[in-house]
C-alpha cells in the first residue's frame, strides 16, 4: 500500500503574506543579522529574577529574554524592554560584566513563542499588547510578522535592535507612544 503525497497549493492559491514571510526568512533578504543561528539559551529557573525590575522571570514564559555571557552565566528578563535597559546600562545592572563578554542575546518571538536572536528580531512599540511590565517592545521574527502585528494590534512603530534607545524605553515606561 502506498501513501499519497500531501496536496500542495497552486501558485494562484498562495497568499501574498506567505510569500513575504518566506522571502523575509531568507538570509540575503533579511540582511546580515539573519545569518545568525537561533541562540541556544538556557531557560530561566523558578528562582531567576530580572536584574532590572526583580520580577520572577519564569512566571512569564511568553516574554522571556536572555543574555548569555561567554562564561556561561545567563541573565534572564521578563521582557525585551528590561533586556534593553540592561544592555544600555550594563554597568548599573551587572557590574563587572563587559559588553564584549556577551555570547548570545535572545528574545521570545510573539507568534511562535520561541527564542530568537534579539539582533535579528523586529520590535513593535505602542501596540494594544502589554507585557509583564506594561508597554513593551513586542519581538517578532520577520518583517512581515511585524507589519501584520502592527496593523492588527494598533502598533505605532517598528524598530530594529539598533533603533532602541534610552529615550524609546523612557517613552514606553511613561506610556508616551508616538
């Protein structure tokens, strides 16, 4: 007895969004950051707290962000906003650790709920989706996902990793969304 192959979609039935998501996933379409592999990061334990706000991180698995240092020490966060606060002021939150000692940075992608490279992620701010600490940078895996999310959740802006500044974080903390 032979098994029939699964039916495939005809070109006319493929949605534009599917094509855009596929193209955005290709490394040469998404830019050099997409060449990085999905980071292998440890999960937070039940006693791990965010070094920025002190919340127990494992209570918010859909929002976990992690910085893994070359020495194997992991710093876990309850969202991308606190991750960026930490990265932008590491001397305050992790004295003795140097930026150069970072081996990997991961955030949890909103739709797939898997951790992805924070540098390759797309972030939507000003949406109607709140994280554990309120207004949040919502991480998405692709540009197509970020555009869909922005439209569906009334997002104000889409940012990349290097676009996140202390001023953006301050706006999020105060609900002053552009």
